[in-house]
């Protein structure tokens, strides 16, 4: 498995724990990553950086997700789907070194692996809308 893919898996697991148990878990996230990926320091570093970055920018990520979902509130989303979308929105908005299509494709695969049968299509639609908001694509030019 690709290191970045594995780091994303760890990051969404960390974000799930933070979402369910609260900020206090942040102090134990690095230990969790070491237990689950003992041999690969680079994968752990990516997972830790992405988890902390997402958590530190949670309000921005959640705002973009909420603005891109129709009739869905964050409270209605499963913690797994929230984690996948939060991480992906963080990467779309703040990680210029990762191509947007890679972020979205990885999110779809994570949803297929960790969530429901319908989640991958939902995640894809929301992230496409988020990407358009971030890049300004699809907006009418100002006259």
C-alpha cells in the first residue's frame, strides 16, 4: 500500500477518535499511529501532520462541507464520513502539493473501504462542490 494512502487511513482513524472522544485524544494520537504503523516514520509523520492540520482548521473545513451539502447538517453525517471529508477538505484547501483529483479519488476509496455503499458517491459529490468553491470554478464572471 502506498505510504500516503496508509497515512490517510491513519489520519481518518485519528479524526474519528477526535470527533467521538474530543480534543483530549489529540495528546495520544501520535502513540496510536506508532502502535498501528510501527515501522514507517514517514507514514506516521504524514498522518500526524494531516490529523493536526485538519483539527486545527476544523471550522474552515466544516464550513466548506456544510456549504457544499444540500439539506445535510454536520450532525447528520457519520463520524467516518466526516473524518474522510474533513481530511480531504483540509488537503484541498491547505496542501498545495497534493493534486485535487488525487485527494478526491483517495477520499472515494476510503469511503468504499470504511463506510457504507452510498458514501463514496456522497463524498465525491460533496468534495467536487467544495473544490469548485475553493477554486471559484463554475461561477459566473463579474461584468
